[in-house]
C-alpha cells in the first residue's frame, strides 16, 4: 500500500484542494470491489477503422504517422469544454463520444499501429483520488491497456512511452503529423525536429499534405458510416418533432429561440452524444442571418422559425437538417410562395445529386431555380443570364449567399481540407454524403424587395448519400411539402 506522510510526497494540489492526510491516503485504497475480469466487446467502428489505417499507411510507406486525439480546452479558468476528439483520430481508431483526451495514434512505417493513452492508475496511486484530469474519483473509471485494446483492436501502450518512440529515429524516419489536432503538441514536435536536424518548415508543409489526404480519404463513406448517418438523421427527426410539439410553449414563455434550442439539445443528448454543431433556431427576421446562433429572440404568431440542427451519434457522425416552420402551424400566402420556390430549388438539387455529375452541379441546379423565381418577382436588376454569370454577375447572391451543398460525416462540414479539384470540381461518386440546402433570405431592412417579403428567411436542408443511380435522402423522416408540413404540425398538436 502506498502511504504519504511528508508534504513533498503529496500530489501537486491546486489552490482549491485540501492536502491529503496520511490517514486518508492509507484508507482510500481499501474496500473496493475488483475491476471486472472480462474484457469489453470491440467497438462497432473498430473493424472499418482497421481497414482505414491500412489504407492510410499504404499511402505513406516508410513514414511514421502521428494522429493526436487532442487535449482538453479551457472554457474558463480551470473548467474545460466537453472533450471531442479530432475527427481523423476518431476515423482511424473507431473511438467516439469523449474518448480519448491526450491520446496519440501512431502508425509505424511498416503499417503497425499503436494507441498511446493514459490508462487507469491503481487505486493505491495518488492519481486515483487527487488528479482531476485522469483520477477515477473525478472522471470515472478509465480503461486499462487490455480493455482499450479489446475495444479498438489496436495495440495499446502508456502515453508515457510515446515521446521515446517519437524521438528514437526522428532524424531518419519521416514523421507526418496532424498539426491542427493539438497546437501545443505540434510546437513540441517541431522543436524535436529542429533538435534532430530536421527542417520544421518543410516538415510542416508535408504535414499539411498529410491532412489533405486524410480529409479526402473520408469522402467515400463505408457501410458503417452510412448507417451511422442514417441513425443520426432518425434521431434528429425525433428532435424536430419534439420542437414542434413545444412550439406553443416556446411562444408562451418568451425568448422562444432559446426554448427551441434547449428542446432539441435535450433530445440530442438523451438519444445520442450531443448536437453536431451549435443549433440555429432563428425566428422572423433572424432567419435571414445565415449563421444565427445567438438564439435569443422571440417566437411570434404569424412568423417562421428556421431550425437548422443535427444530432451527433456516439460515433460522432452528425446529421445536418433544416426545416422552416410556421410558428402558428400555417404558412401565409407570401411565406408559402417563398417556401415553394426553395422547395423547387431543392428538388432540382436532388435531381443533380447523382454519380457522374460534378459536386458543383448540385448548386448550379438549385440556384437556377432560385434566380428564375427572383426574376419572376421582379427583384433582379439584370437578366437571369447576367445574374448567373460567375464573373460579371452574382446579383442573386444578395438573397442566396451560400453554397447549396457540403460534404457531411464526422464533421458537419466534412472533408474541409480537400483540394478544390477533389471537392467543388470533383465528380460525385457512390458513397459520398452531401447536404442539399438552398434558401432565400429577405432581410427586413432590404428596401429592394416588396414589403410583404421582408423579414422572411427560408432554408430547406436534407442529407443525401450518392448511390449508383442517384441519391438516397437520409433525412427522409421529416416532411418538406408545405401541405405536409402543416398536416404534420397539426397532427403533433392534436396528440
């Protein structure tokens, strides 16, 4: 049994911790049930993750690949944000949820992988009771090396062994690093490189190329990923349904955007890991601000609520869905006119979302419909053709600023480091998952639009997987047609 009597043997304490008396140190490790003797089942993602590691190792033969999970980030003083591992780490290990701060995945030049992390300490160790970052009394029971190996199928080692492995042959074995995962660790690696006579600047450029390849490798989703995204969409639909059920309460209580955000967040946390991004709950004129996340406005009868929200599964795959809903359950004639224009644009985007087309074709198809309606309403100062001219036009972007699509997966804007030729200019292929989300936004202060349109913002967004013949709408659970939306709301409110 470990005991401690002298002050210098005490664990390092913060200014809010009380020193641990000898009697406590001798008492705390006693009387605990043994840890379970069996090993946990492998995580569902561990099998596809092994294939992904092999794929990436083959792309970088003879190099050591280092993928940090990242560390905890301070929110304020000594309180941290909830941990979320870097997406490349999650993709290559199969670990989701809040696993595993400060861990490092290393793929050796021969393709063998080792996961370095902080395993649980014995209950006789001061870490058990004194360490607020890793201690079992503070953060719960952590996995042992054997348990983590069973979960992931990866050879595991203590994080304390990691730096010796990294520095053993740094001058002769190239190391590729995901730099953005942990800035402090990246600076340390660059320092070690310099000490070994390796130019950190040229290595940083190579690291960036490594990140690009990792990003592009995630563009084609495997069967596991597609199932996770389907489940995230199903959970999100339940969250939207709960929001609709509580719309009258959100109006009654005031500050209804916050109420909507809270209802959706409750269901996201209850059903899965969390929300995949900060919810946009934008009512009235706030819906014309694309990334409205203050969510501090009122919900008013006769206005629209634009709800852009998605549930993140325990595996960290996220949905990204938008519905624009009449707060009182019925679209006004003008609201319906704008809504139907956006719905028609989305249908055009769906039709373009098929293999053989470019990613950018989805946007072009949707925007062509939006611009035609803007012209019919007399809003364009130039012809349709002139407005669509990518060099000398673009006037329509006053009312439809954003792109119609982005890739979706572990990140809500997935594969973001991919090169343009492999993203915007790429050919769509089966297994890609993208959003289709056109919108029209008429700000209340926009004097170029008729007064009846001002303050109306509409976006309709769904998640689609490219198939062999077209696309599968993963977020099919929620209605889009305005009559169906009104009927859906009425049915929920009648129950």
